[in-house]
């Protein structure tokens, strides 16, 4: 797999203090638990 190797190579290039400044924000929509059967 190339993607994990590329990611690990990139992480080696970026120093620890710089990586500490990055936050990950992912917005996800809520689901209706009563209609969960329709999704699965």
C-alpha cells in the first residue's frame, strides 16, 4: 500500500512541535436511531 507509506514518510519530515499545532475537525451529520434499520 502506497498511502500509508507516504503518510509515514511525511510524518517523519514534519517535526513534533509543528504536528502538535494541527487539529482535525470533521463534521458529520446526525442519524435518526429510529430509522437506523433503513441505513444498514
